[in-house]
C-alpha cells in the first residue's frame, strides 16, 4: 500500500470520479492500493506521494509548505485540469527554497515504474542506515585505486566500517569448526576432495563467527593471505555467506563491498562480485568472472579449484539467459556507474576465474576510459532506475 495526500482547487472542473479513475489505473499498474490519507498521516509516512489533482492548487500547497521542509516531495499529477502546470509551479517554489522533490508524470506504466524505483531507494537507504561493513585484513596490495572514506560514507548514508586484523581470522580458522546448514550440506554431498572441503568450510565458520561478533551486514576478506597460511581459499566461505544474506566480498575490496550493500539493498537480488575480463566490442558483449558467488544465483554449479592458485575450493556456476544490472560505486559514494544488459551464456575458459558470464552490453566507454576500480557487481534484473533514485536521496 502506498499513501498519498491530495491537494486540489475547489474551482477545478475535474470530477472526483475522473480523479479516482487515474488512481485506479495507477493501482492496476502497480499491483497494489494507493490510499488517500490526511496531512498528518502523509507527514508520518517516510515514503508517500503528494497528488496535485488540479490547477489552482498552488495556494493550498503554500498552506502546508512549512511542514514539508526537509522532505522529498514526490508530486503526482494526472495531466488533467492543469495539474501538470500547477505541479511545475509548486516544484519551482520548492526548489528555490532549498527543498527536494520531483514530478511524477507521463504514461501510467512509466509513472508506476518511477514510484517503484523511488520506494525501493527509500527502503534501501533506511535499511543500510546504522549497519556495519567489516574488512578482515587490509585490502590486497594490487587494489591501488580501491580506497574508501569511512567518514564520507557515514555522513552520507549512516553506514559504518569496522577493521578486523587478519590474525583474528586465523585464530578462528584454527578452531576447525562450523555449523552445518543447507549450503554446507549441499557442498559436502558433491564429488570433491573431502579434506579440501572441510578446510574451506572451517574458513566459512570462522568468517561467520567474526561477522556475528561485530554485528556486520557485510564482510570482505584479504583472502589471498589464506593461500600461504592455511593453504586454502575463502571462495566457499563467501559463497555460503552471500547465500545466507550476508554481503561477502573478496580481497579486502571495500568499495566493492559497499557496492554490494547498495545494489543488494536496492534490488533485493543475489550478487556476483566479479572482474570484467574480456570485451568483444564487435559482438557487443563482455565476460565477467570470479571464483565465488551465492548458490542461490546460478541455475547450475559445480566445484573447482581457485583459479590463480589451483588450490582450495571455488564455485563454478552457470546462468540462464536474462536481464542483468552491472554496478559499482566509489568508496566515498561520490560517483557511481550502473548499466543494464543481457546475460547471454556462461562459457568456460581455464584462463579465467571459475564462474564466467557473458553479458550483452552496448557501451564500453566507461570501462576503458574512467572505471571505478576493477571489481564490479552483477545481479539479475534491470535496476538502473532504482540505483539512480538511491543516489538522488543521499546527502551531499
């Protein structure tokens, strides 16, 4: 259910029935009820619409303007009875006085899509406020451009960062224990070296306990340090954590973990942290690859070794065709990139990380001229509009 507060001129020639018809059409497209509420209830609701139903409503807006300060005003208009003209005057007045808002106008399909995107963005901002992301160990040495600004992220989003020493993870791994769940059981039912599986699952148990200890909604691990210390990798651990709804990333890459938290909160989709590995500009497609992903994401998967080291346990997944979104934000939220594409197939080359996804995209300029680091986040579905709405809500 979505609430709206209505203002209109008593001189309007638009009948109540015609106004209700517009709302009914929008409800049909949204698939849920639009509920007219009082001003008090409108102000109480974090996300609600301001329905300017007719021209001549500007004076009535002035009567409530003081109560709307500090609020994003989403001005809904049907386009009848001079409602768009009034909405433009209202939005202009609002912006001149430092207010925030936009007009929701156009065909019913596009207006409904915009409402859904804005609501998803509001929910994501609210969901991330007060949460914490953890980095176990320092970022990997090759991530020379992947720094982050904890103060900026806290100021803009209310999301905190926690630094955890690698020694704490190694101490936890040495306990050689983990709690079974549907994902550990599934891995253990597969044909793979049992000793290697147990080692990888103990890493999962260790990272999970640390995540719970610090109250983290996401964690990134300097996983390559595990190659020499415990002779395994974190690929399986990150796969299970992501399957359980904990954002989990590789190499201590905090901008990528932040990107996972943003895209996951906005879209509600499973996430694949991956490298752009190959571009075919003639065919209009890119290959993205990495050695871990949530088990809830691929159509099929098997187990393999970690690509770079040839040891440990990695996840090799296959995807069905469909829409996807590629996203990355800077470690201070100052810039971001989002692109929608089509998953074409999941080829396999032994010269790349184990899960490989070929995506049809129509523009490579960002990647080749101004990328935000190397890792990017891929999810199913088309979510560019929600991402843009999310960033429009952040404090400067």
